[in-house]
């Protein structure tokens, strides 16, 4: 990218995403006051951001530098860029503390200035915040109660693989318009909050590979729009809530569920016959639990089922032969001595 591009005083849109651009991005592009959009996504560019980006780019609405090699700190002045509504900085080499703004900052080396992730408290001032993506940053803290004060417009929280520990605060239930909550790959402990029943718009919940324990709460039965539930790699115990299969009577919205991962827990009891009503199910993994009883014949109705893993449980009886079972191998059932 030539430095001379900064000599275009009336340029309003600079979009070079997904090319093969290399080298340091000219500092001049961050001094073009008329620019409303800078999109350099998915190149091999490096460099740093100006310390007063709010003054050098007063009219910028979109700043997308994701999937490059930009480094240095993210300037705190970015909070003062009053017209900025779309900020994407994920998959770069940024380091330092997270500024108090709304941003996709996935896969950098960002940390929090306090163990309580204090930047989340400041985000409560972002009334139009819809997406919060921090996946893959070593935050190394706990989820504070202030997370419940985030904007009601918030629809997505992605904080997987962030070294977060402690319990999931009950106040997460205050985020009444949340569509996606992904907290997998952390060190979270304690139970699933009962307040999850208040997340009536939730479509995807990911809590995989944590240290969560206790039962899989019946409160999940109230999430009528849920279509992705991923809980494997925890320490859950007890029975699977009947509503996860008994869709017509309880929460019929789960008829759109496509994937269910519950392996590596301590689930007991039998597989509900009503699992056969999960008509959209493509993947069902119940392996490495303590599930007993027979495999329900109703599972033969799951015409879209492509992957079934019931291995290493205490199942018994005859394996069904119809429907998707005709294409399954012994690998799906190994480790059940009485089958």
C-alpha cells in the first residue's frame, strides 16, 4: 500500500479486504479525516494504531483490521470515536489491556487490568452494544456481576478459551435479548445458573470443556428457541431433563435442535423415548456417561441423524436396525457390555 494514498482528501471508503497485501500499513491512512470506512480484513499487514485515533479519524464508522499482523496496544481514545459502530480487530498481535469499547478482539494477547474483568463494567455505557467477541485472549479473571448490566441490545457473547474461572453469575439472566452465549474452554465451576430460563431468545449455548457440576438444570426446558446446546467435558451428574426429548409437551422449539453434545459427564438414567421427536437432529453424542437401559426404537425416526455416539455407557438390549442405524458402525456402541 503506497503512502501516497493519504493524498486523497475526499476519500470516504477504503476497502482492500481479502487480498495479498503485505508490509506495514501506511500511517497516512489513519490521518484521512473524510474516511468513513477502512476495511483491510484478511491480508498480511502490520503496524500499530495512532494514539489519538478519535482525532485522526473523526468520521470513521467502520474500522476492520481483522486477520492481519497489527500489533501494539489498542488506544483507549478509540472509545471517543463517536461515530464508530463497527470495530473488528480480531486475529492480530495486539497486546496490553482491553479498552472500554465494543469490539471484536478475538485471538490477540489482550488481558484485563483487574481479575474482575473491570472493562466489562465500562461496557455498560455502550447502549447499542450487540456483539462482544473476546475469544482466545488470556483474560485470566472471573466473570463479574457487572456482566448483567451490559446493554439489553447485546445479542452475542463469545468468550471461549479466555482462562476465565469462577461461577457463572446469576445476573447473566438479565441479558434478555441474548442469542448466542459461548463460554467453552475455560475453567468455570459451579452449576448452570437457574436464571438461564430468562434467556428466552437464546439460540446457542456453549459451555464445553469447563469444570461445571451439578445437574443439567430443568431451566433449560424454558429455552424454546434453543437449537445448539454443547455441554461436553464437564462434571454434570443426574438425569437428562425429559424436556430435551419431550418436545411437543414442553418446549416445542427444540424440534429445530441439530446438534447435542453431552459426552464426558456423569449422566445417569435412560435415553428418553421422546428423543425420537427431535426431527432435525443431525448429531447426538452421549458417550462416556453412565446411561443405562435400552436404546429407544424411536431413534430410528431421526432421518437426518448422521453421527451417533453412545459408546462407554451401561446400555443393554438390541441395537435398532432401521433408519440411520443402517449406516452406523460398531464404533458408535462400543463399551456397552450388555448391548
